[in-house]
C-alpha cells in the first residue's frame, strides 16, 4: 500500500458583533498550522530524504512521523466548525437544497483534486525510471482513474494515486452525513410541528458525535468511512453552536464532558487533539477570531496559507516526489542537502498550492470546469499509461 494516509445545545444567537462571520483568524491559524504539519509529516514518514536526516536529528524526524498526522484532527474539527457556520443562517433543508449543497461541495473538492492528481501521475511516471522508492504509486488504469474522480478508490480497495485523496473522500462523506442529518430533522419537524427543530438538530448531532467518539472510532475496520471520524467533525460543529449560545458555558461543559468520556473509554491522542481544538474554538475570546485583532504580514500570511491550504495539501505529493528524486540522485548521503531538500519541498509545495488554487479554487467551480479538469486528469492518466508501456 503506497497511498499516503494519515491516522471534518439548543441555542439562541448572540448579537451580530459576537458571531464569527466571514474569515476568522483562529480557524485560519489552525488550518495553516495543520497544512504545514501534514506536509512535514509526509516528508518525515515516507522519506527518502528524512531517512538521511534521521541520522542527525532523530528526535525531530521521529516526532513528525509519529505525531505530525494529528494535523488531520485540526482539519476535521475546523471543517465541522465551518460547516456549522456556513449552514447556521438557514439550517432547515429540503431535498432540493440538500442536492444543491452536496453538488457544490463535490465541485469544490473534486476540481482542485483532479488538477493535483494530473500532476501526481505525470511526475510519478517521469521520475520512476531513476527513482525506485515505495512512496511511488503504481501506474494508473482507467477504472482507478474513474474511481478517483468520484472519491471511491479506497472503498473499491484501490491504491490512491496521491496523498490527500483518502481525506478528501472522508470530508465529503462527513459533509453528506451532516446534510442528511439536518434534512432528516427538517422532515421530522414538518411531521411533528410541536418539536423544536433547532434543539433537535443539536441533540441529533450531539448523539452522532458521542456515538462516534465512544463506539465507531474504536473500530478500525470503519476507518474508510466518515462515521469513524464524525467524533472530531461533530466536536467542531458543536463548538460553533456553543459560541452562538446565549449561555456559552453550557456548551463548553458539554464539550468538556464529551471529551473526558471519550478519553476514559479509550485514551487516544487523535481524540485528545480534536477535543482540545474544539474547546479552543468554542471558548476563545472573540478577539481571537477577529482578523482585525492581528496586524501586518502575519495576519496576511496566515490568511493566505489558510485559503490555499486545501490546494497545498493536494499538490504537495507531486512536489515532494520531484524534489526527493532530485536530491536523492545528486546528494544521496548528505544530511545537510537532504534537510535542505525537505525545507525546499515544503516551500515549493506552498508555491504550487498557490498556483493550483489560482487555476481551480479561484475560478468558477461549475460543471463545465469540472468536465475540463476531468478531461485533463483522464489525458494525464492516459499519458502516464503510455509512458509506462513505452518504458516497459
């Protein structure tokens, strides 16, 4: 397996100035930190540059390889938090709006992914003749390419062609599960008008989150499915609702007790991290969420890195492979140059992420552009297969 995997209270709204609206600094900071950590984790865990650097800095490489993957929990909690924020104005769903939101989410996730996958398959085949390393994915076939377009590769027991594909599928599953939950609550509220839909939404999300924390997340056979990760995602959703409550300490207490219960059932670093991030998002002072409270280049840098974090997350696999192949060929045993190569791969991943974001995320994300990028991905896979056949 060469895929790069890593282990998204009845309330009354506060005054508008207390609500996190638009971009908020704290979620941006968490996403930016998570983006850097996950790239470094992959560089440390899969090598080959980190295998050389390990001789000089074993503590740093071991920590990144073991704990850098916890950045995924930052993404999951922030995704749940931002999903709750995005749906807060109109949480009631009908079937038509559910399909519209699901389609919009799919386009947002799939268009940049297909751009990154196109780069990944081409870079992989380009360097394969001179770079024999287990981090390289096998040459794609047409069925595998189609499965990646619809986030089905892991469910179909196929190897991922790039890092991040597994997480993208999980994020989409979590979003769909949230939409289906809210739609179910809306249907129930129409059937039973005496029930308060807002309170019921929170109660159902609370129940799903708790069930994931103490049951589903303990079953590793479920780690290809969103329910396994719904605990972290739901903690983020509940953190946003706690911020919007007229009595925030009530929400903080619920989150505190949920985390303590989950860790009592089975202590896990990933759940501890998700719990801590959710409590931070729920209880942080309003100034921590306001962009205006942070000045200068730091605010601009964090906001920009957060904005492109998804593209960086997707494209860094191709960039890291190219840099690894070059450094390994020229300086195979130099600790200094391999360490510099890791830093270079991180920097180039950020730059490439900016480029991918400009090409995909900043353009109209509609079905016409989806078709364009699906064709680009198909052509890239076809070219990779041709190169492999020619080389073979």
